[in-house]
C-alpha cells in the first residue's frame, strides 16, 4: 500500500510548501493516516526520514522539531537524537527477518503501530534539564492526546517511552537469577503483549545507538530476561514449581555423581550448591566442574576456558579454595585485564568446604571468534599464577588502541564519576554501581577497593560502551550481610571515587 515511489518534482514541491507553511492543528485524518503508515513495516524508516527531511514529520509529531540535529554529548551514541529515533524504528522493522526469539516477538506483535510510535518518540525528551525519560512521558501523553489514541494504547505508549531503559538496565546490570527482580518487573509490565513490545523496543534502541552495540552477548541477556519474565506472566512459574525444579536438579546431580568412596563429598557439595549456579548450568556441566576441583589441594587452583559461539564470548572458569590467598576476585580481574581481555560479566560461586568457582565471560580483542588453544591456555596459566604467586604490585595493563587519546578524552568527557549504593533491589545483596570513563586499570582498581573495604563480590556485570563504563557489583560484608547504615555506604562511595580519581592523577 505504501510502496509506490513519489516523483522527485513532487518531493520538491512539498519541501517548498512546507518551508512556507504555518503550523496549524493536526487533523484527525492526518493522525489516522500517520498511524496507518506506522503500522506497515515495509519502507517505514525511509518514509519517516523523507517526511523529516521535508519538515512534515514535526508538523505531525511536534517534539521532533526540538530534536532535529540535536547532538548527544558522549561517544556512545553515534547519531543525533532525531536520527537515532528513526534508526530505532528501522532496526525494529529489520527484526522481521530474524530467525530467533527477537524476530518471533516482532512478527507476533498485534499492534506494531504503537511500538513504532514509541520508538519514534522515545528519546525526544533529551536536550532539557529534566531526566529525558520524564520529559518523554509528557511527550508521550501529549502525542496520545493529539492522535486521540484509545486509553489502552495511550497507557502502553506512556509506559514504553517512560521506561524504555528499564529492561536493558535489568538485563545488563542485574542478576537474571534474582527471582524477586523478575517478579517485580513482571508485575510492572503486567501483560505479555507489553513485555513483547518492551523486548523489541529495548533491542531496537540498543541496535540504533551504533554499529555493534547490540552484540550477541547483550541480546542473549535481554532475551533471557524476556523469557524469564514471560514465564511469570503466563503462569508457567510459581514458588512451588521453582522448588520442584530445585529438588529435581539436585536429584539428577546425585544420579550423575560417581559412586565412589567420596560419595559424602558429592552429597555435601550438591546439597549446598548455590541456587544461581544450580540453575545456570546443565547437570552434566556441574558434575564435570565439581570433578575438576574434587581433589584440589588447598594451595592449588585450576582454570579452563571455553568459547561460547552463541554469545561470541569466551568463558573462563577458575576453581580454588578461599584460603589460597586474600582478594581472589580482584587478582583474577587484574590478570584478565593484563592480557588485554574485555570482561563482560563475572559470577562468584562459594561452595561447600571453602571451595570457590569464579566464572568470567570475556571478549578477546586480539581474535575474531574462537581464539587458538594456545591463547586459551596462556590465559588460564596467568589466572592460576595470579592466585598461586600473588603480588600486591599493580598488574601491568595493556593499552587498547582508541581513536581518541586519553588527553582528548579528558577534554571531551567532563562528566564526573558516579557511584550508587542500592539496598532495595536485591533481598540478599547490596548493589554497587559505578559510572565512569574507561581508563587503564579501572576494573582492577574498583575490585581491589571493594576487597580493601572487606566486601565480598558475588556477581559482577561489566558494561563498557566505547569509553564509558557502567559496572555493577553484588556485594556483602564478611558476615554475609548487606552493607547497612548511612556512614558505611557514604565511606564506600568516597573510597571508590577517590581511588578512581587517583588513576587520572
């Protein structure tokens, strides 16, 4: 219906007329036709760009006028606000051809028009003093009134625009095995169709930031968040089901465990396996990993690596005893960073008998795809050496080439480092979030500071976008409790800020 080509002379006539036209109230006929256009994926982005070029789009969506050529002052976004919003619509329509959960979700949407409208206006609140999501909520309300949308569509549009960052923040920065977090998100979304739109919107927003931003790793996390939440919304998961699954997995593990003289060791380990570890691995993988550390002496460590093609990352796992040396986690992060590896996420599992399994998901910037076996072994040797022969000296970090020099970054990126301490999101952990500009040794400095403060890291999500870092750490005190009291939280913030500031001095 909208695939017909319009003659160049006609476009010229429209452009001339629009430049002289005085803005008037948009008629219901215009908004109805525009919503009809938005519901057809086809050449939608191309037509939106042409309408924007002709300055007709801002006549229909007034907030587009403010966003025209509006720069975003960071190196994360590669497009101006208006271009990013239209590109986000385009990315969503391109999902139609994907053969995965994202493609299935987009094709299954019953109201693509509302999704496309939400994407078109989701960032138009930028360029004001207020939070752009709050301004975006008002823009969504005004747009819904202008378009005379039904109440249900208005509510969905407002939610998608106001909370367009929510799903990415939860998936990329939090523990996907935290049932409370998933349940709270499901209660907020309320319906499978809104969740479906939020899933597509989140992926499209990331993809529209710039080339390579929506990588396999991030898409996998967002997809898992979508699937976990959907289970709660459609009633496939409840407390009883989770308990049964827990018991069934432990039963399977006991069946797979060797029937040797060490049977009591296996029973003790399986009974006390952390829930996050139990649910994140296949039973065969768990038995294999426990076998590797079964007879490990107290002063030894073992490490192995595996390439995960679906996420396009390498998973390094280190097994050892807690008492091998103080500060296991920050020593391992230092070892990986010193080899030029980009750490994406880390899991720390404490097992029975003071055994620990630390797992890191990394990108090896020296290789495309699966690195050669000798590289994997080299990294494993470095990890083991960091624990068996620990040193208090700061590791030597490899400098990763960037287009902008460090001095240039200082001038271009004046935004200050921020540290957040959250005791509300998780029932068991204090969540520490660090927003900073990337620099040599940043992750090592953060994790070492946490260690010096007597905090144990249980989960880490490491987010690096061009030169910006958003690192999240789930921590407890030495006694396993959250960090309570205002004074300790303020001290934690200040120690981290001081340590990061010292990197630039």
